[in-house]
C-alpha cells in the first residue's frame, strides 16, 4: 500500500508541473496516430499505460547475485517481457510507458540511471520509431526526484491499435537500496548493495530487449469509450 501511495504521489508531481497547452508539438507519423516531438516540455496532460500484470509483484525482477569490483550485489532486472493484451484508451489523450520512468529521493542521480537504462523504440501499428536517448525530463521537489523519457503517443480516432514499447539496459548500474540506506535491515546481508545488470537475463533473451505489448482499444471520449489506463501502476 505504501509503495502505491508513493507512486501515486510521484505521478501527481509529474503531472503537476505540466500546464495545458493550446496546441500539441507532434512529429509526423502514420495514419491514425501521432507522437509527441518536444523533448523540452511534457504534453499538456498524459497517462501511463499499465506496467504490472495482475500476477506480478510490485518491483524489479530478482535475478540472483552479481559481483562488481570484488563486492557482491543483489542483481536486479529492470523489468521483463510482458503482454498486457487488450487495454482500453481514449482518442486524443497522450499515453506513455512507465518503462521509461524513474523515481528517487530528492537529489537522486536519475540522469545516470536513465542513461544506463534506455527506452529504445516504440512500435505503433507495426511502424517503429526510435527514441532519442537524450529525450529525458527530470523534475524535483523537496522530497522526490522523478525522471521520464519524454515519449508519448496519441490516437486520432477510435479503433484497435497495437503498441510495443522497447527498452534495454545498456550498462550495469549499481545503487543502494533506499530502504537500507534509510536505516533498514538488508535481508540479503549486502549492506543495501543492488545492481541493475546489463542486458536481459529473464525473457526473450536473444533480442536483449524488454518488450511491453498492448492492444489498445481506443474509443471516443464523447461516446463514453475508453477508461483511465493508469490502473496497472
């Protein structure tokens, strides 16, 4: 419950810094959808697609242990391949993936973390769009720092669309478990040492990428179509 409250608060922080704009900055795309193109600003209102399946534990994927510079670390995989199946959405709203989202206490070095983990591409209705690794927004208040890949898609009309989000751990990233750093006990006896291991250990490891797949069932808001898809956070 506490984790959900923290995530909800961070989502509110991210959304609070976004002011509605009369026009969207979009990039050319195939018929039926468009992508946000302004890396310096977030769109005026957005939603995150589901990130956890119903059977998932809320956290990273534990893949055992790893060694770095003679020290043992608990090895974590940022996410894994997931197929969310049908997800309802609303035409005209901007949607993004929490695969490109990071959070931490105020002062956290999220830019380095997000440089080590890259959101690499979106594939919308079979058309692939590369993600600029520099297209990152980092926001901070007195308590938290939030980072997000500033990559969003919206659909211009009702219908069924496919979306696949691709990510890759391009470099290992060692860090301290925040709960242990705040004085908690480490159940692994590693003084809080954690590391996001490079590449993919669990999943379709041949491609080396994490893939989140969605079949977006897009309806018009005025017809009552679509629901808030953020419930999978």
